[in-house]
C-alpha cells in the first residue's frame, strides 16, 4: 500500500493533457470480446483498474498487443471459457468492479456468463438489478450460486430482442445490455437508457464493428441484432472527471493552468457548474485555461437562496465530481449545499476535511453544507486515508492547498483512476512524493 507526502502551498503553472477516460475504457475493452477480429484502441489510460481489466482479458485468452503507449490491439478469437468458470476468474473479477461489463459480451457471444458480487469503491450500495434484469429480458436464465457468491447466466439458444424500460438510467447497466443486444435476434428497444458520452462512444465502436444501433445520444436506443461483428479502430475521449479535478486543483492552489484537448462538447455542464463556484474558466479552441485567482465567490440562486450542487444522470453533473466540488467550496467565499443523490457513503470523507479546518455540516449521508470564508482561513496539513478514487483526489487537492505537509495513505485508490498523477502534477510545480 502506497502513501503520498504532500508539501502544500505551491502554485501550479503550465499545461496538462487529460488521460483517456477510465469509465469509457472499461466498456470499450469489454466490447472487444464480441468479435474474433482485431480491435485497435488508442488513448487507453495507464491506470490500475484498466490495467487489471487488460490482464483479466489476457487470462481469458484474449491476445493483447501493446502497439505504443496508450494504444493496444485486442483479438478475442480463442476465449478460454473454462477459465471464465474458474475460481481465479471469480476472485479477480470480484476485486474489479469494471469486470461486470464482461457479462454482456460473454452471454451474447458464448451463451454463458458469471457475475460475481463486485468490489471497487466503498461508497454505498451499488445494486446489480438493472444489469441482470435487462439481460434476463433478452432471454437469459439467471441463477444465484450461493457457494460462489455469484450470478450465473445461461442462454444456450441465444438471446432475443425485446422492448425494455430500465428502472434506472444506469451507465454500466445500459452498456451491458447494449453489448448483449447487438448479437441478439430481432430488435431490442432500451428506454430510459443512459446517454453519457461514454455510452455514445460505445455505440460508435459497436456500429463501426457492424452493429445497428440508432438513437445514439438519447435515452431511447434501438438495436437491430446482427449475427457477427468485425474488427474496428477506436479512440477514447479525454477523461471528464480528470478535467474537473484539474480545474479544482487550479482554483484551490490559486494557479494559472491550461488543460489541453478536453473535448469541450463532451463536458456537459461541468464548466458552467464550476463557474457557479466563482471560478474563472476560459474556453480557448479545445483547451480550458484557468488564470490565477486569489478569491472565488459562490453564486446564489436568483432569489438569493443558497446554491445547491447535485448530481444527476447525463446531461446532469456526474456524481464522480461532487467530491471535487465539495473540497473546492471549502476555500470559496460563500456557502453551498452539496447533494450526493446516488451513493449514501460518498460524503463520509468530509470528516477529514473538517480536521483540516474546513467548515462543513454533514446534514445526512447524502447532503453536506459548506461554509466558505475565501482563502482567509486556509486548510491545515493532516494525515488521512483515501477511502475511494474520487474522495482520494479531493483529499489530494485539499493537501496541495493546505499549509504544511500532509500524508495520504492508501493512494492505490487514486491510482485506480488517475495516471501517474504525482509525476504529472510535480511537473507543474506540485511537491508530492510517494512512499511504498
């Protein structure tokens, strides 16, 4: 287990390029199982979760070739189904939440999938109903195997298209059902589908492979099943969560920072939401430039009431960024209510910020009120432990702005979602060292 030692109070300067999108990568790499042909994927982030999924694909018999840094070729011609049924597969899958996305391709192509109760971040209940019910609607049989703590899915006669209305606009649930439906017989209609840019990217890849998906970008997807899919090339979007994290770092440290090639049309309301916290953000071509800013002041609603920032399905604000918004608000001037609707444990890291001197009222598991006094009341250094990816990066941002030297333990959590983060930030002027 690794730790970061952060000497706070240093400004950043220069420019940084965001990594490829983690959440897209997990979907795209899983989709390579849908064909015997070669799939070339570029802008793959070099992060723990993605690397673990690549290793799992290798163990499943997928031929993986690294062409250059961030570019891979995948060929799933000879998938080892006995390994998929093994205890090792279950153990590895359980430690990697993204492995749930293997279920759709496996059941579509091979008529069998196993779905262990997943691990990942400890951010509250993350149910699997949308995945399982959606694939069962396509004709698969599902059985819970008690001794394996896993769900087994069987479709020996293949899957059949149908109409379904999802009980929630789950991103990974939509992705799993999409990947199962493209090889199903007939037409599948998915209503209340997630429509995030990463789902749009998955649809783009599948269509390039020969799938027939319409309604891309909306919450009503229609899939006309095909018999086989072929090879294709795909480039991943920049990671919008990392872009938001860098905006937060620039604001908290009073830095001048340029974030390059962010794919502005795919950021949704991230930039306007940060502007409501008073952060000066300038869009220049496909870059974001944040000038140094000593004080940023939180807006109020038009009637003068306290601003509320909450997560919502796309095109609403991503829940993965609320931890960053929360920590940024601690050094703003004004007050804001952060409402995390999806995960009941994601705000519990605020006690660490309170120890650093932040004025936060944790109203309940989903809501926290932050009272900011500008940077007149700076955070102080502390020793902390990262509970999950997004809280981990929020604590790192806090430590970078704090007076003194902070320590963050369990930064393997941060490594799951951020590529070589300390090296990239140190190149901008941060003082972060890693202890293994």
